[in-house]
């Protein structure tokens, strides 16, 4: 069975590795770029994604390139603590939470794909133009268009997915919610215990920081009247002084936020965008995965983790279902409702809702958070999000593996380029 993946990001490469682990040997990843480079800044992999990468034999490699936060704490804009909880192993998971550089993770996945599936398994300079439900993908290259035949075509080509646009041509650009994000890393002394991830602020302005190796990764967020490239210019560098000024009063005893931003080597500006959930991912032998299927706000640190879960789930069903059609139907039935609920939850701030409530109820601060939000309400918000996102420790630790039992697959097809 030949399987074609459009997109060599975290989702697409995870899909290739998952399919290989499920016994498929004729898997090819195509990407539009001529060379893959380690772009981006820090991201968080939650324990449910780390479990999947561990079962793919990559846990130690990923852990070695990142940092495992042990605590997550929420604060208001005055530095007063709202909520604090253990994370990863400290929270009872069998797998850690990992903060990693997005580009480094992508390069680790790329190296693993080339090692396990062969150097020809990733073909660059191929931009997906269209995919027929019957399993014919057309790619534009420097030498002209190329048609590729496959039993399955997976669109893992991001928020601007060609395959998604093919079936939703009137969808338009991503939806901006009025918030602009600035991301960067800086070599500054570690704050707190060096293993803590913090979020401070409210619905209109927020700051996130966590250790990333010997640096601190940060995300600054502010509601703005406009943003350059609101449709999604993901690598636009801006002057850090502008962002420093927005947060000039955010100096806490345990973290000087203006100083941290000013120390960044580069600050990248992003619009906070998503898309409305789809009522269908699969058309014939084509389906969507990751941001192509369910782009969501970064509240809750779930984007990359959900793409990894998509990849493992899809590979499991392709290996165990009686037909391709049945496999794609089972994959979508399992993943689309879950990610739809999660994307909508993220629009309501996800677990970061505790900061919104604290600001609404005590805009000038509080003497003690339980005068504003009860312990029960805080726990309900945190626990509810973990369950919705699929990483409540009890459920994650006990659920069956997504590694399928040994299955004999048909021989790989040959001569797929027509």
C-alpha cells in the first residue's frame, strides 16, 4: 500500500513514523520547500504526545533536546498566583511533559524518517496542487507537475492546507481573534526553580515563559487593533523594543518581563488565528491531519500534541481496519469530534480561563485567590481541560497503546509516479 503525505511538519513526519511502525513500508512525504530548516521557537509536548513519541522509540532523543517542566503556575497581571499544579511525572503521568524547540523537534523527526524509511521517503520541492478522491495527487515542481498515485493521501500541510481548500474553496483566510503574539527566546538566568512554566495576565494581555535548555522561551500576547499579515505570516521579525513597552510595568519579584523580552535575539510576531471546525475531513482516499484538519488557538499548549495523536490514530486504524475506507472513517470518527471540542474550548481560553475569571472578578488584584475563585472551581477547570484534551493522567496511563498488533500488509506498490 502506497501512502502519500503532503507536509513535512511535525504532523506529517509523525504520520510517516507511525505508519512505518504499523508495518507500512511504502510511505512518502512531500513538502513544498526546497530545504527544511529548524524554524520557530519553543513548543510544549504534553504527556499524551510524549507517550506516542516514546512508543515510536523517540522518547529519549526528544527528551535530550528539551526540558521537562515540573510545575505550571497561573498569575494575574500583578504577579499574584491564581493556580499552581504539578506537570508531567510529578503529576502522576508515566511520561513527562517536554518543552522543546519546534525546529529541533522537526529535525529529529526528519532524521528518524530518513533513517527508518530511507532517504527517498522525503521529497522536497513538491507543492501539492490537488488530490483526487481516488488517490491521485498532483504536485508542482521546478520541472513541472508530477502526478503520484496512492491508496491514501494525507493532507498534513498546515493551516493553509491545499487539500482542505480544495474541499472548502470559499472558507477564506484564517480567523483572527484580535490578539497578537510575540515569541522569542533569551539567555537569561532561570526564574523560580528552573522547572516551572508560568502564565500571567488575562483575556487582553498575557505573558507565558518556560525554560528551554539554557534559555527561557516566552510568548507575549496583547489585544491589538490590527496586525501585519493577519492571515498568518508566521516568521515576521519585529523590534523587541515595541513589545518591551507594552509590558514595561510587568516586573514581578521572581521575573522581570521587560528585561526578558529585551534580551531576546529575535522576536517573531504572529496573529492568533484558527479556523472553524469542519464537518468532514475525509473525501474518498484523502484525509486531513494536524493543523490542516483542526487549527486551534495555542491555549493549553495542544497544537503539536494533537497532530501527533492524529498520526498515531490514523496509522492504527489503517493497520487494523478491513479496508482503507473503513480505516479513514474510524480515524475521523475518533479524532474529529475530540479535536472539534478542543478547538472550541480553546476559543473560551481553555485552562487559561482561570486568569480571565480572576481578572473579571478582581481586576485590581486580590488578597487570596479563594476569595475570588473557589478551589473547587479552579480544580474543575483544570481537570475538565485535561479530560477534553485526552491527557488526564488516569485515562492516559491506563488506555491501550496505539501501536497496532502485528499485521501483514500487501506488498508496496511500485511505479507510483504516472
